[in-house]
C-alpha cells in the first residue's frame, strides 16, 4: 500500500530543514574555514541533523591552458561559503536528466560533504563516484542525507570532467587522456588531507560508484595513481572489466573531433592548442555518444592506466581490500530502450526473429570483428528460448544477453579473482522492482535501480519523487545498513562497534568453494541468499566464447599456412611432402 504524505506534513518537514539553517555549521581545516548548512533527516524511526558542505573546490578550474591537463590542486584559504552546490561539468546525454547549459561550467571541480551530527570520531568515509557513461552526471545529483544519518558515515560526492573535456587522448604527453579519472584521484587525495577536520578517518575510506562510477572504482583498484588512497571498494553495475568503460586508445576519435571542428591535425600540439580555443559546450555537443559505443572513456596512459584493467586483474596486480559488488536483475533493459525508445510506451513489445538475429550480428561485428560470424551463431543458440518463438521471448533473451555480458559475468569474474586472492567478497543482485517504478512491468529491475535504495530515496520527502511502498522503505534501510556497515568494518553484517545485525539474514561471503561457494545476497523483501548467479551463462562467456575465438584464430593460421606452403613437385615422395607441410605449420605456429 502506498503511504501518502499530506502537503502540510511536507511543509512541516521543509520548515524544519529551513529552520536548521540558523547557526550554520563551520569546519576549520588546516588552511581555511568552511561554512555549510544543516538539514534535518526524519525517517526510519530516526530524527537526525546532517551538516552539508557544498561546492568545495578541490582543484583549480581546468580552463584555458589547464584544459586537457591533469588537475592542479587548489589550496583553500580564508572563509569559504559552502552553502550552495557548484556548477556541474559540461555534458550531454540522453533524456530529461541532462542539466540545463545554464548550470554547466568548466569551473566545476568541486565536492560536497554530508556529515551526521554529532560528528563522528574517526568516522568511516564513503566517497561516491557518479555514473553516466563518463559523459553526464554530477555529485550534486545525489542527496546523501539519509545515507549519512542512518549509516553514521561521512559521505563525499563530487564532479569530475566528462566527455572529451575529461577523456580526449592524443596518445602522447600532449593530451594523454584520463583527466576525469585523475580528477577522481585528486578528490581522494583531498579527502586524505582534510577529512579529519570533519571527523573522518583517512584510513577508513570506502569508494563506491554505479555504472561508469562502478567501473571507475574497479580501475582505481588497479591504478598505481590510486594506491593507498582508500581502503575498501563497492562496485554497483560496473567493474574494471566492464567492456563499455575502457579501450586501449582514443586517438582516432580525438583526430575525428579535431577535423570536425576544423582544427589542424598535423601534430598533437597544434591540434590540442586549437581545441583549447573551442567553447566547452561546442566540444561536448559535437559528437554525442552511445553508452555501449562510448568514445570518451578511460584509455591506456603512463600515469593512471599503464596496463589494461583486465591484464592487471588477471596478473594479480591490484589493491587488496574487501569488496562489495553486484548488479540489478534486468540491467540490459536500458540498452534495449536506448535502441528502441518507443518500447517504453508498450506493455509487451517484441523483437522479430530476423531483427533479433540482425541485432546480435551487428553487436558481434562491433565487439569481435572477423570472429563475428562464429560468435553470432553461438550467442543466438545460447540466447534463444527454443520453447517460445514469440517476439516477446526474443526481447527477453536480448535483455538477458546484455545483462550477462556487460554486468553479471564481469561482476562474477572480479568476485572470483578477489576471493582467490584471499579477500573478503560480498556479492548481491537487486531483484526487487520498486513500487514507485514509472516503467512498464516488462522492464523489470533496471540499471541504476539500486541507487535509490543506497541513498534512501524512499525515505526522503517526495518533492519530485513518486511515492514508495513500505517494502521499498524497509529495503532501503537495510541496504543503507549493509553499505555503511561495510564502510565501517568491511563486513555488511556488522556495524561500527562490531555488533552483528540480528534482524536481517546474514550476508554470506562469496567463495570459490565450500559452504558459501558462489553465494550472493538477493536485495528483495526478506533478503534471501542465492547461489551461483547465472553461472551457466557466465561459463558460456568466460570459457566457451574464448574457445570459439581460439578456434577462429587457429583457422586463420591454418589458412595462412596453406597459402604460404610451397607447391610440391610430382617427383616428391609422400613422406617428403608431409615433412614439408609439417615444417611450414610449425613455423607458422611459432610465429
């Protein structure tokens, strides 16, 4: 049943918040005085004030000659008015959530702090990295009041550079790229230097993020630039193995952008000098990108990612820490809606078999190149409901395929790698569809649905949010407790003083074998545990498809070798011909 709040009740809550502005909180760091605001949180049987410090600069504005350069730390001095959020970074994207250009500016490198009252002593700190495909989003888009109040944690949100301003790469020292990632590193350094003034413990910092933010967390786990700046990690719907969040090089797209904007591309220096003169909004609007075919994303460089995340994880070159990670059950519905936006208006849309085959073929061609035909056949065989030939069944299979490939299976891989390294690992899948969901039922539990529970949206006054059901509020409280407990102790089952949660089923650690082998928590009413999440399908992606690719590679070697083998003379004996063929094959296999 929906719980309706009257306008009078909402007005009273709002009045309490406004009244709390009298006697603004002030924090003194080593170099500056920062003035914030106080907001009252009331919900989940709790009434607690949270001090909020908004728009605190952590780096110099990346404008002029600082565009396409690593962030330059900004020293604060005097008194800083931190009662209003800063501007968001220039961006483009999809739908109505993109901020109006009037609130966008390159002078956007600011952070926000949510500190529960009374301020904790050596408190746990949670640093949130927002998602948005590295092209949209902001720290101010996430109200962390409920998370701070219920979880008794200090929460930091922030902006980082997006799109070409954050990720344009010339593949050399002129513009190596990854500026948005280095902004994130600078935030973590700022936290290390200043969080004690707010009651936080720099040795108890958990980084957490969703989608591109979750992938960012995964990359910080392998980046040498991030070592020692945090102690725990939470990855939501994204990891360091997420395919749409990394590629080795972005030089071709940098050249394409420069040519589109009539910049001379004869040298990196000339090209970048020209691009520094282009208006920021023109840059970000010049080449809109798709989530799964993003252009402006992390690449290899000498500082942040000297190796690919996959190589680093597979070789054991990653930061050891407890991790918590997971997905939503129907992540792939977002990808389908991006390709077919009209489906959002339909109760049971379908994909014809020819269209389904074409979609998979085009996707395989983009992902696998000359092995596309083999991969297409394998995927169509594995992701076909042979008992149901309806168009809606094809839609279901497409959503499952994209969910597995981009989200569930990379999550399972990271969990397996960390468990194999002896680290504490906790895996979840959100399986509860919110009562406030505004999408057709077929969409299911979609990408980013877990964010509302982590930040307590069902518990916040609904000025621009739909009403939630009681089970949504209960689930949100439990998720906040799990996440904040993990930040406090590295274990979602135990709170800051080590006391075990008694009113929620224990969340088992993920392990490769034994009692808790492949265990995960289902985020739904009752909080049951599950086992072997999509294991059969992930074996298809992790074991069978690499086998298919090896077969394709062997076939190409065999073809090249047959073409290069010398024509045998009719006078050669059968044995000498066989020796020649074997010799050529050995040479080919060694090359």
